[in-house]
C-alpha cells in the first residue's frame, strides 16, 4: 500500500511539473509574441504613413487599452478555461500572424489601411489581454497566488525582453516585417500544441477539434510563408510604376531599385532618391555651387549620406580635393552602389577611388566624435520624414557640423522642396543659422523627377554670389546662371519658420504637413 501510494504521489508530482512547465512556457511565448505584434504593427504603420512618433504612440496606447479590455472581459469566462485558452492562442496565431499581410494588402490595394490598422491593434490587444488572467487562474491549482503571479509575469516579461532585442537585430534584417509576423503566428500555435499535449485528456472531446484547427492554422501559415516571396514581389511592384530590378529589407530601411529603359531609380522606404535621367542636375547643384563660391579650393570634404556615390562622382572631378570622407548608415546602400552595374555606371566607381574613404555609421555620432576639420561638409541625407531622420535636421546636428568645419569652410545640405513643403525648407534654413553659422544662402532649381528642389548653403564668411566659378565641365549648371538659383518667388518664402531641435523636432510636422497633399 505504501509503495503504491508513493508511486501514485510521484506520478502526480511529475504530472504537475509537466503542467506547470506548460503554463510557464505559455507565459514566456505569449510575452514574446505580444511585444513582437505591437512592434510589427507600429513599424508598418510608420513605414507606410511616415510619422513614427505618432504611430508608435497610437499603437502603444490603443494596444494597452485593448489589453485592459481583454483583462476586464476575462472575469466573465469561468468554465472550460483550458480549452478556451487554446482557442485564444489559435485566434492570436491567425490574427497576429496575418496582421502584416493584411496591412500590406490594405495599403497597396484598398483605401482601408488605417481601418485595418485599428481593427488589428484592438483585436490582437484584446486577445493578449485575456492571456495573463487565464494563465494565472490555470496556475491556481498548483501554487499560491503570490507564486503564480510572480511566475507568470516574470516569464512573460522575460519573453518581452527577448522580443525587443530580437526585433531590430535579428528579425528585421533576416526575415523582414512580413515574414516575421507569420513566424510568430507559429509561436502562438506552439502554445496550442503544448497545451493540447499536456492537458488533452482534461479538455476532453473538444481537444480533437482544437488539434485539427491547430494543424490547419500551421499549414495555412506555412503556405503563406512559402508564397511570401511571390507576394512581396507583386506587392512591391504594385507600388512602383517601373519594373523592380532589386529589392531588399535591411535593418534600417527597404531598398528598391527600378528600371524603365534608361531610367534607373533608387527608392529608400518608398521615397525616391534619384532618377538616372536627371540626377546630374541635383548633384551638380549640391556640389558645384558651393565649390564655385568657396573662397578657396577645399582639400578635405565630408559627405554625410550620399551612399549612392553620385555626389562623390562630382567631387572627384576637382583635382584639388585630396580626401573625401563619406559617412552612410546602411552598408547595403554602399554595397549596392558598388556592386550594381547600373548604379556603378552612373557613379563611375567613385566609391572605390583612393581619394574616397567610406565610413559605415551614423552621421550624428560621427560628427560628435570627429576632431579633424573639413573644408566642406555636404549633407545629402533623406528627407526628414520620421523621427530618426528629423534629428539630422536639428539645431544640435548643425552645431556639430559647424564645429567640424575649418575656418572659412562651407556647409551645404539638401533641404527638400521650397514649393511642395515651404515651411520645412525655411525651417531648415532657420535651423542651420541657429546652429552657429553667420550666413545662410538658400537656393533651388528644378529637378524633373523631384520637382522644385532646395538647398541651404552656410558659412561664417561672406560669399560673392555674383561671381561664381565652375572649374569643371557640367551638363546642366552654367556659371552665369548660378545667381538666379538664389532668387525665390514671393509665394514660396516663409518668414516665420521655426527652429527644429532634438527636444522639439518641429521639422517633422512641417515636412509631413507640406507633403501630405502630394504623396
């Protein structure tokens, strides 16, 4: 009797251990998935609609409120807790796993993106809000409440920590946004399989139906992953008029290269960076106007951005320039500019010139650490359409630029369109002045693929705009015409533009407000 009783007790303890481990595993995976779905939805919305601060704030707020609603609703569910928990996980696997494919579809082929965003955020949030109360109550049979709460929440938070680390450093660069959501659908299904394996007998007859549903969801998600490459190709192509010849998702952005006969175009996160048909207009204005007005020929030049090598191509025409340091954040852009035959033909292999030193890194951090003065600094950065880029148009950034210039040195930055977004353009001009420069010289020209485009030239010395020089051959610029580029129509001038700072990045709102009617 004693032996039989001991064996029965051991078996019961072993069963309890398996059940507790299953519930702890569920808490860990649910924490992992919860944060990942939130990050995926917020990132997708900010990628497509541009305002990362607004959409991360909205997503977090709506998500948390929906989780609170789910937690509140859990009080009304008292029976069949195990089976209903499995159903919740399968619903999360389907809704969470398909959340990004749904958003991609809504963005490309419907006008319902924001509606889909709201429904998915609320739906996933409510389901996740149900998880912790369910798990806590299911653990109630094994341990006191204080141990249950500590166990469930600690593993849930551990999963959340791992998710936040994995998202930028592993998931985005390796799988991209689209496949990541599908993969984490599998994670939720795995909870269902584990719960059915451990608690199947207790769930009873419905366990068979749930197992079939789990298999069906798994097969469906697997099929979506198998078809993801074909879908993304079709989706990418739906956003661009010309044929896509290269597309990749990096840790920082989505890079797309299109071609239509002789027109090669580079897009970063959907924003046009150049068209081979007219890029020379932009790059000649960016490079040769400041060089033509410089009091002395620069020897050391710093290029911030410009990873396509096109600005470097123009700089290399000047033999007096001994060194060009190019700082770009994304190594994939530089690799594409070096390795793609079309771009390499455009830039003339400039990035492999012995006079060009390529530094992979953040422009802001490079300037903070730099101690070597430059005669000319050129900022050829993407437009300030998100908070990460807005910091590169802040007063503090221009203060660092000013500090990096040799006495008498010049700074020039692309400054978006004075026609489409005049307040953003003049805000950049005002912010450059606030960064410590004695004089600013805004100018503009027409680039057909961009429209009217603007630049801001700055220095601490007076420049004679009436006597520019062109020391090299150009396709568009003529020395006699350069002064007219510094003249602006009255209706494009904004007199009271504000200064953008790291603390108050007003350039982001100015930019998005200006471009909202044109993109």
